């Protein structure tokens, strides 16, 4: 047997998948403007990120980047703790 670099990732915690979550939320979102979806799934349109963050704050929720490669990136207002 060889111990090459290709293999199966082993979780450090039993019962938990080995996951690197790179989802941008709130102030981690670097785009100048984003397409925003509200908690009910309605599109609010393209907003400056600072305004999208304020809107999410008004809902008491997080702004989560769900489609970072779109132009502009798509963000949804949601409870990130429940999304993960």
C-alpha cells in the first residue's frame, strides 16, 4: 500500500463531517452590490451591500451569500444558524 495524497478526508470529530464552510455572511461579503432575496423568497432587487446588510438587520437575520459566482452575487436574508 502507498500513502499518497489522494484519499478520504477523515473527520476529527466523530459523527461530524469534515467540512470547510466558506459561505460569506454579513460583513464578510465583499461585493459592492448584491441581488437580495428576503426571508419569504421574494426578490428585493439589486442593492448596495451596506443597504442589504441594513435590511437583514431590520429583519433580525443574517445576509448570506448563496450564489457568489453570479453577477452580482445573490444573497438571501435568513437565519444562518439554521442554514448551516
